[in-house]
């Protein structure tokens, strides 16, 4: 059975963390929409940055990043596509090499929290060893649990957090046309950040679609 590991990484140890180090309200969320072996986290959401042009200049100047392209703008954030330089980010490289699947990754100017699914406990150990052997990477394991999914009434497979978030969003009218609630409203109801609510809704929908149509 696969295991889900939650790691915390100092913002100074992760390239994207350096790009918002002077922005106390900013958050970056990595969006994984392709299999790990086919790409290295090409899409990121940046939330609540006071100067997005400054972020673009900052991230473009990082040696680990080859390019950054703005794809879409929102009221409180932007979606970018980034191209990583090969071999310059040990956290990303070791997730891939140890057969990890990124479930979520959200960072602020202080720390990043990665939730990663690994096939076996040994993959977790190898990942931790490989990353901490790299220079200047501060990594700590916060939780390690066997993955437990449950079958919902409509045949989809969701985690508890995904089920709760989708249920709340549905009850509040987030999926209505026109919408009766926004992600900020759902996040307030659940007591989580808008970026976390966005991630849970997208991941939950993706799990349902994959179970239904794969």
C-alpha cells in the first residue's frame, strides 16, 4: 500500500521560496497536472503578491529557473508556466527519482509544505536521505501515513479533505451557474487558505474524473 509523507522545507532551501521572501502575504502553490516522469512541476499559482511584476523579475533571475510565462490572471493571483534548469533543484529531482507523486505543495516566505505519495516506506527513506545529503536543504518529516481512500456514493475515490471540501463547495453553490459562492467563501467556511481550497477542489475533481473515465 502506498504511503503519504508530509515534509516541511525551509523557504531558503527551495528556489521559489526566495522569490517571495519579502512578501509576507504571498503564497505559491505548485500545480501538478502531468505525470512526474513527464515534467518537473511546470505550473505554479502565485497568490496575494503585492507586486506580481516584481515576482516575475525575481523568479526570472533565479539560476534554477530558465523561463517564466504568465498564463492567466485572477483577482488575487496569477498562474504561471515555468521551465526548470536541469539538476538545479534537489527536492524536485529526488521526488521524481524516488517515484514520488506530488499531491500538494504550498509555500510562503517562511516554509514550504510538500505532501507526496510514495509507493513504499523505503522510497520515503531514500527521498529524505537523498535530499538532506544535498547542500543547504533543510527538510523535516512531519507525518507519514498509509494512504486510506474511501468509495463515495457516486463511485469516486476521495480523501477525507477532498470529500469535505467538495461537499462544502457544492452545498454553498460554488458549482452553480452562475456561482453562488467563490473559493474564498469555501475557504472561510472550512478555515483554510483560498489556495488550499483551490488545490483540494481541483485534486478532488481530478480523482473523480479519473475514477469515472480512466
